[in-house]
C-alpha cells in the first residue's frame, strides 16, 4: 500500500498493529515502514516498528525507535512505559526510571505511570521509593487490585509485614484473581507463624494457578513444620511433579515419607533425585532417619556412612548413626560418637562488661526475651511442650544484653574449637568448619514444660544458656534435693525414632549463668519441671558452618 492521505497512513498503522498482535511480524514491519516513508516521525509507526525490532531481538534499534516516538510525541504514555521496560531489560535501570519520571511529570494524574514507576523502583531494589510511587497510584486508582498487590511487595521488602498484609488483603477484597497476591499474603502469614492462614492462602494461589509450584511446596513445607507429615506428602509430590529439580522439596518429602514409615518410597525418591543430581549426598542423611523410623538400624548406618563418606554436613548422619549403634548393642562404637566427657563443655560465666553482677545481666536478658515481639506458642517448635519460643534473636537488631550474650557465645565457641582440634579418627572433629555463624532463640517453659529429645540438623555445635531458673532447681543446684527437674539430658535417640533399649545418658544440672556447648548431633532433652509454676527460661543457640 502506498499511502497518499492521512487516512491511508492511519489504516497502515492500524493494520500493522493488528499484524503484530497476531504474531505476523513481517506484515507489521512492512506496514510500519511504509507509514514511516510517508510520515518519517509518525510516533505510532515508530512505536509499532520498535515493538517489531524488539521481538526480532534487536533491542538497541527498538529502544532508538521508541525514543524517536517520544521525541515526536512526549505525551505518548504507553510508549514511555514500554520504553522503560526495554531499558530495564537492557540493564539501564536509571534510564528506565528517568523515562517514567519524565512521563509522570507531564501527566501527574496518570495512575498507570505512577504504578509502573513504583514497580520499576522495586525491581531496582528501591522498595521505599516504590512504596511512595505506588501510594500515589493508589490515591489515583483506589479500586485497582494490582496497585495494592505491588504495594504489598514493597512493604514486605521493607520488613513491614503488617502493612504488606493489609495491602494484599485490600487487593483481594477488590477482586484480585492474581495468584501472586494470595501467595505473597501466604508468605506474610508464614513469616508471622500463622500457619493455618498461610496454608489457606497458598491453597488459593494453587487453585488459581494449578502450576504454582512454590505454593504447593510451601503447603507441604508448613505441614511438615507442624509435624503433620501425612498432610505434607501430597502437596510436596505435586510440587516435585512441577519441578523435579526442587532439592528443598525433595528433602522435605524424603523426611515426610520417613516420618510416616514409608522408607521404601523415600529411598526410591532419593535414588531418582541422585541420578539427576549426583552430588545431593545430604539425602543419605535423610534416608538414615527414614530407615531408623522404619526400624532398620543396619540400613540407617549404611545410609549415614554414605553421607559421611561424601563429606556432607555430618550432623544428621551422626545423630542417626549413634542411635542405630545403640539400638544394635554396638556400645563401644556408640560411646566413641557420644563421648560426653570429651565433647560437652560447660562454663559458669561472670558478669559481662558494663554489669555489676551476673544477676543484673540475667535480669536484663530475661526482660529482653520476655519483651521480644516473636515470643509465642507455635507449632514451629516441634520438640517443645508447654513452652513459648522466639524467632531469631541475632537478626542484626540485637542490642543490650542480647549483644553481650552473643559475645559470650562466640568467645566460648572459640575456646571449644581450640580445645577440640582436628581429629581424623572422629567424624565430628575430622573436618571442623573453618568459620562459624551463630543463631539464637529463647524459650520460656510453663509448668511441665520440656523439650523432647531432638538434635540440631543445620548446626555443627549447639548450646544453651540459663538466665533464670525456678527456686526448686536452685535448691537442687545447692545440694538441698536430688530433684533433677529441668536438667538437660544427653544420649537418647531423636523422639521420632526412640530407643530400643536404655542407652547411656549424661545429665547436666543447670544453674543461672551456666552455658553448655555440645555437638549438634547429640540427642538431648530437658526433664520437665512438675513441682513449680515459676517460669524456666533458657536461651539456645547454634553455631553453623559459615556460608562459603
């Protein structure tokens, strides 16, 4: 078509746009170029040809064409949005923001420009700026669900879970059908330890998008974290059907299979995954648990030894192997791994710097813990009975007594490492971590509160500090009673597998100011306090191999 009038050019451009939408790039290119021969700076023709060039993989040409279109018609808002996305894709984030900022200056009442600018800032790692722009978009378009969904992301990135929750809920109340709004709201509930609400939102995301792999994975994860292993299996299986390479879900499903006694299914999954990912040797440690749960200690030892031979993190394998050795009556081998006298270290601390007494420090530390916003009863604490726990205390905001406790932990850990040098004849000391990261959480026990026998899979070295004990425990510490309530006991098997016999155990009597360090694979439990309503407070910590 050889355009001779404005109407001819308009028809060409309309035909080019239709061809582009239909995927006919050759026709779109031909018509857009014909329009530009007649009107060299026609913004819509430049825009259409820019889209064609972008789809042809010619990003630089596409960006140049859209810049020409904007130069010819600066108020061409859709062109500004598309150009900003092309620039962002090309790695020029500053230019992407500038294009949208200029467009919004020309059209301050355009809600979509504010929305796109807010989303772009979030992508570029500026959630605060994104929240500001999206807030303006919400003022201009108060009934637009996508605005609130993106606003929720900005708040979540800023660490403001409550504002994020409100934004996602607003998007949903306004009729959002975007599965990501439901999924993101689920993550807010998950972070707040509202597991039932989180599972419900992940379920809605999965209904809206039956291929939402992370929704199924998180449903399974949360059921597992709540010790509802039978409910975890189906969503984890679905997650793996959608992504067979999801190592985290494989680990969760192997564990869930093991917990419900399906060791053969766990082994089959492990074998399949190892064929695709031969370095996933940590699954052998999971299989050691599955075989112990199934009552097969010989199989458990074989799986644990495969993991240890591969050099993976040894804690899960050593926990299962030591329990299996005890079950099989191989006492000398079990004692070698569970060498209480050698590997448990205790120390009663004095007052940290800045405190006149240990009692004053402990009082401040207990107050810090009791006032921590995350202290709550939660299914997340799967081995805790009749007690509240916190989330991470050393999250970068720790201060005052928590910071002093962190210094105490790290100093004692350094002493532990110095006193326990590398020993190739002991799998715990054969290859100690070069550096350690510390994590910490607190527990407040009610009457009859206790920890079931457990170990700490991610850690290499674990510990506990006692800042406050009931009077009955203090009496025991002073020799006035033989009561062992509240003591920590080492040596028994993980509570989900139990012991066939009565293995040797080691008891440590708590006292205020006492810190205990021990290998993270040592099964340990607390003896419940049944004679007092006074709260017993302990602070546990893990020293994990440092990242990298």
